[in-house]
């Protein structure tokens, strides 16, 4: 952790934000690993990328690129896209406002970002990787009206 005082770094040592992260444990490598000291493999971590409802800002490209960097360091990645619209899938959205749809292997029509995730991460995604508010509300209503 950085020192509590406001003294400048001595002997060229970096006492800023990045100093709390450990260097890569791999010998003779040019890669830097921002994994903090004490990190243990197998413990789930989440990276959340949020943004506005405006399409085409690069949230999907950024997310998939970041996931690829994490994957290249040997960690497993499971991208999940969460949409706030009330549709069950992307098939009925206006393509002029939302863009084209991407069809997953199991037939679900989704956002084009899932196609980017599939290509960059070399994974076949399914309906488990995509959820809309409409799907959540539908599930809630189904459970409320189910016989006890």
C-alpha cells in the first residue's frame, strides 16, 4: 500500500496507486501482471463495464478486449451481457436504432456484442451469457402465477 504521508517517492520508487500491485511472477518476461499480492486462482472475480443506452460507443469492444487480456494471462472468462430493454431477445428491436442481431448457437437472437465476444475469446456462447430485463420480468411473472 502507498505510504500515508504525502512525502515524495525516494530513490525513484513509485509510491502511487500502481505500487500496490505486485509484479508478474513470471521470470524473464516483459508482461506486467496487475494481480495483487495474495491473489489465489479459483476465486471468482467480476469485472463490470457499464455505460449509457447509446449504441456504438465501444463498450462491447472494450469489454471483449479486456476479457481477452485477462484470458491471455491464463484466467478463465465468462462474458455476460445484460440489457435493460423489455424485449425477451434482440430479434424484435429496431435495427436502425439498435443494430443487427447476432444469433447464438442455441438460436437466441442477441446483441452484436456477443458475436464480438465469441470471435475474440474463441468461445461458443449460449443463452446463459445474455439476459434482458424482459427475461427477468417474464420469469418473475411466471413464478408469481405458478400453482403452489
